[in-house]
C-alpha cells in the first residue's frame, strides 16, 4: 500500500468520524425499549443485558476506529 496524502488521510478520518457519529446511537432505541420492560422475565433481562453489552462494544469499536484514523492523520506529512 502506497503513501497517502494528507488530504486523503483527512478525508478518510472525516469519513470514519461521520460513520461513527451515524452509528453511535444505533442500539439506543433497543436499550430504551428494554429499559421500559418491552420483554420481562429472565429471558427479557438476559436479552436486555446482551443488547447493552453489544451497544458498549459497538461504541468502543467506533471510538477505536476514530482514534486510529486520527493517529494515522497525525503521522501523514502535511504539505
């Protein structure tokens, strides 16, 4: 893979940030529904816990992607 220009790295970083912003709250409605007792009983609680874990994992991965993109941007020569 060849070197990329600062402008390409900036565009990629902006794209990663935009995608992160778009998907950051993707599971919020599901979590709210579960908090409002959409499903009850042990299965409902287990599903709620899983949805909350998945939301945390999604947000962690999105934050990591943004961090890596910003780090790459810092490493690219700005002409």
